[in-house]
């Protein structure tokens, strides 16, 4: 048996002009007495000014990141300059700040894309810190983790004791005496970095990843598109079928179905609109009703209709086989809806099967007012 791959641990943070967030968070994770969590690599999301501050203060020469590793004998941690990801504008130019609505939108998309990228590999663990940067950056990062986070991922905010929290010369509690200078009120003060207390506040978050359509979990989409998809399951469902075009729309998203799958959905939608009893797929009466609909939509002499008629009538003498004819199409309808809407949003449209007195019964979980059937071309 091949052993499961060891998880890669990744620390991701947003920063502004306070790169201390990185070393404070790393200290709180890796240097704690119980259950230390040492990342294999570190990534930052920041602005141009923030990137330069992180490069000079953390990575350049004897930067504070290297000092922390040496002081606490931490193993190698990949944190090259290329792991400092600078926000970009619509033209691809680096941003020096987030001041406008358009820049906020771009920042949201950029941050979400980075979280999606870092959560692609199932065995990786991602720890996200929202302590740095502008408040909107922390919000977008936390929300992005809610959209894409897995059970092994974590969200936190670093807490630093007073007066070290506001001292720009403090980077982490040193294991030796280290005086740093600052002010309290109108007085100049000197404090010992060794005495600082740094800890993490774990932040619970709602995991929405599994409710997203696969196309959004894996492909490109804007922040607002993904949030919209996550929220669809809370909206009132609306199913639209265009008979002439054989098109299906749910939540204004087109669902691609084969001819037979379209007919099956149309059949149940029509019965739902008429508020008729649940459908017994093994009943001769229901089979005749379905074939009549197929005849009207596909025309009697078409090869598609002949194929459907032959398959149904061939098994007509055995009721259970007639019912089973529809089951694979039901499964494919479910797959198509889940692929486009996600598991949670799709549930509002999926064909329901329940046990009746003599046979299984099928229906759509929609009210008549939630179904629209168009005949126009």
C-alpha cells in the first residue's frame, strides 16, 4: 500500500507596511511549546510599498525572518522574494495602494485566485493570517478561505501584548534580551522584546467549497461570480425550459441536457405546473404520456423519437424495466445540474424519488410559480 503523501504546510498572509505580521505569526505557529506548526513555505499578498518593506526588513541580508529561524533553530522554510505577490491593476501594473472601488474589486479577485491556487492540492495544509494589510484585504482573504478552504485549513489573527503591538521595531519575542525603543504617551520608553507575549486567535469559518460548482473550484472566475454561486442555494429557484430550442436554465445558468434528459425534465415540469400527482414511471399510463410528449417535441418520424419509443416499448411488459429506463437519465440530469450550480444550489432542482404504496414516485421539488415553459424559438 502506497503511503499518503506528507502534507505540505503553507502560510499565507496579507501585509501592508507592517511586515512584522509575518514573523509574529510564524513565531506563534512554529515556536509554541505544544503542537508546533512549521510551514514549508510562506506567501504574502501585498502592495508595491508593502513588498519592498517585506523584502528589506524580512529577507534582505540578515533580515528578521532569517533571524527568527536562527534564534529558534527552525528548519528550512521556502520564502523567496517571488513568494511576495503584489496586487495588480486591470492593465497588470502593480498597485501601490487600494483606494478606489475598482482597485478593491481587483484586489478581491487577486486574493481569491491565490487562495484557490494554494488549495488545489488535496494533501496541502493552508494557514491564513488576516492580521495585516488594509481591512478590506483581510476581509477578502478570510472570505476567500471560506469559499475554498478544506477541513485541514486554518484562519487566524495574531495578538501581540502592549506596548509591543504598536512598536515598529518589534518582530517577535527573542530568546535573549533585546531592547527596543518606542514611546508611550509623551514619554520615550525602552522595552525588552524578550518579554513580549504573542499568540494566535483561531477564527472559525464556514466552508463553502463543496457547494461550489466544479468549474468554479478549478477554473477562473471573479470574486463576485463565486460569491454569487455560493449564495444561489439561498435564493428562490427558477427553472426555465425553452421547448423549441430544447434549452434549460436554472438560476439564469444554462444546463446542457441530451434530448431524452430534456424530455424527462420537461415532462415532470409540465406535471409540476399542473400540480398533478407524483409520477409512477412503471405505469403504462405514464409511459404513454411521456411518449406523447416526445412525439410532440421530437416529431414522430425523427430518429430520436423512434429510439425512445423502441427502448420504452421493448420493456413495456415488464414494469420494473420500464421504470429503470428513466433512472440513468435522472442520474445524468443530476450530474449536469451539480456541475453548473454546485451541490447545494442544484438540490433545489433535482428530481425527487419517494416510496409510494405500490411503486416509487417521482417529482420536481418546485412550485408551479417557480417553473416557466416557453414555446418560442
